[in-house]
C-alpha cells in the first residue's frame, strides 16, 4: 500500500490533508509539484488515467493506493483509507 501527497508550497489545504493522514498514523510520501516538474507530470497522468479532469488541478493531489483525490476533501480521504483497509 502506498500513499502519495502531491503538494505545493504554503498550501493550507495540503497541510490539512497531511494532518488527516498523520492523525490516522498513515505513512506517506510527499512531492512538491511546484518544484518537481516530473512529479507534477506524474500527478497529472495519474489523474487522467483515473478519469479526472486535468483542465484545472487543485492541490493537493492524493494517490491513496490508486484512488486519486484532487483538492482537500476530508470525507473522500477517510473513505479511500477505509476502502483500502488502512483505517477502520
């Protein structure tokens, strides 16, 4: 199981998403997509492959073991963690 957070600098929504993961003791990798263009392209490709619109990307982008979440949505994050059996 892997959890990746694609974030940008000084982003309150990115911080909020990471805080949810930390509170649930979920290990995650983080990549700053402002600074790393390859990781930015990776996030866009994953969103496209998952059928998400990439016309305007909202940070953060979370990859919870293949479930892609764009923007901060606590309920979606928790549902994805539960679906992947990372939390009860």
